[in-house]
C-alpha cells in the first residue's frame, strides 16, 4: 500500500473542517427516546420538562412544633407568655405533616414553654405562613423543572419524579466503537513477550467517552492486515454512530488506516499541527447501503465520522479531549462547553517545538503565599505517567520555543 502523507493542518482549521462536515450531514440532530425517569441518570434531555403537579402539593410543617392561628399570637411576649390549649388553640405537629385547618402558622418547639401535655406558653408572636412549606413552593404546576439539553443529575431525577414525571424524553445515546489495530498488540489479560504490548488505549477511550455520555464497544484487536482492517471498518459503519480506530494512522509500513478510510469514504484531515498527536486522522466512511438504522444516519450510504487515533496513549488521550469531547457536546448540548482555565506560575521552564502547538500536561500546586504553581509534565507521547493525575495542560503556541521558570501561563483544567 502507498504510504500516507501527513499534513500539518492548524488545529482550528482541522476542527472547522470536521465539524462543518458533520453539521452538513446532520450528525448533530440527535433523535429522542422515552425511558423510565430513574433509568435516565446522566442522560441528556431532548425537550424542556415542566412540572405536572405542585411540589409540595399540600401545605406542610417546615419545623417540629405547634400549628397555631397567627392572629391569636400577637399579644404574646416573654414578659407576658400566652397560654394556649391543645385542640382549641393549637395542635402539635412534626416536620412534613399537613397543616390542619384552621391553623396558618407553625411555632418551632424551641420557642415554646410546655406547661403540661395539653398546655403550652407562647413567648413571642408569629405571622401567617411562618415555618410552613406552601403549596408549589418548590415547583408550581407548569414551572420548568429542567431545560432541554440538560444532563440529568441525581438531584434532577428526584425533582422530575416529585413533579410527576415517571418517564423522561432523552437524546439517544451516541454509539461508538473503538477498533484497536496492530499485530504487536495483545490483550491486557495476557503477558506480553518481547516486541509485544498490552492493548490499554481502549481503557482510556471507553472511560472518557462514556464519561462524556457515549456508549462504547471495544472491538477485538485487529492485525495490521488491510483486509482485516477494511472488514472491521465496513462492519462498524452498519451499527455505530462514531468509529474510533486505534493506531495505524502515521506513515510507517504498517499504517494502513488512511488508505482504507479513503477507499470507504473521505479523509477530511490527516495530520494536525500539534503535539503529541500529529498523525490524527479525521474522516467520513460510508455505511453499507442495505442497512437501515436509527437516528441521524437513516438512509443509504450516509457517512459516519471516523477518527484515526495515534497509537501512543498520550496522543490518543489528547485527541479524545480535542475532538471527541466537543463532538459529543455538540451532539448532546448543541454547543461546545468551554474549558475552565486558571493562571499559574511555571515551576520550571518549558521548551517547545516551533511551528507546532504543544499541549504540555500539568499538575497544579498551591504555594505558601496562596498563589498557584504549575508543574509541567513534559515527556513523550508514550508516557502514561504524564497524564495519570494531571490536572490539565499548558497550551504552548506555535511561535513559542521557550518559557522561563516563573512565567505566568494559562492552565486548561480537566479535573474539578
């Protein structure tokens, strides 16, 4: 096979080409499904949800104490306590119990003097509604419980159920497949021999993509043989929305993925001007025409996005953050979510390659004076040690070769 030619496409241009094409083919128009609300945890709503009932739906005590008529307590004071009788003037009440008519306020137990089992003394007046949870205080009927494009948290699930929604409309989960390629790879369950490596990138891919809302299937390891890679890609287009191929995207003798993607569809970008991860591939592959599936891909010959991920784990990790995370955000939320950034002083200098944007993994530390220090975790794309526990990265521009120790830099955070 002819060896691939790597471009050095600027990152912003690569993202523009890729996402523009996905927008054009309707990839981000997610279909919806209705599921039981308790099963919708971490799913994303496809429509706004309004309360079907008031929450709470009856007036209830917000404190343990006594229910009274507020107007009858106005003469009470510490100098002249008001004696009231149970059944006539008040009723004992516990938190959450309905307010019995004709009472309209609650006095908490700490503000009472209990004289006997039927009589108490009130030492200060109260007002109507005091310590009472009103009907609809939390959600009035028709009030918004959650918006569309909202990722359902445990708190939101509780609110939906309280507001009368036993089922929820959510966006169909995006189905991704990761296809690890390489004749040198063995399962993580096996002991590798000389020249072999455990296949572990699937752990990074599956963990991050599912954290971001996707469903991931990990394909068995595919050897560096064109017919096997072609068959795996061809089959994947029939059942999955997003195809992630591990390794085989550079320009070595065994890097066969680019030509196969070109045969099955179109390469949009091959080679992006950043490190680590220059050989990343962004493309579209066609689904076999007899297949009729669900969601945005209904119809014959519709393209599916394919990402060729570099083989080194740090390069794979970074490509997921730069391309797959925003892809999923556009699919679920209609827009990308900005990373949170902080400024920190470099604990040691950084050297970078001019002409390429470099993403230096970073670890933050709070200095004694309260300022933030950032420790750059520089190292090759194969070093998992630079991403284990990393708080984020420092983005070094293409025209910068060196930053001195103590320089103030921006750190993009990936952990809260």
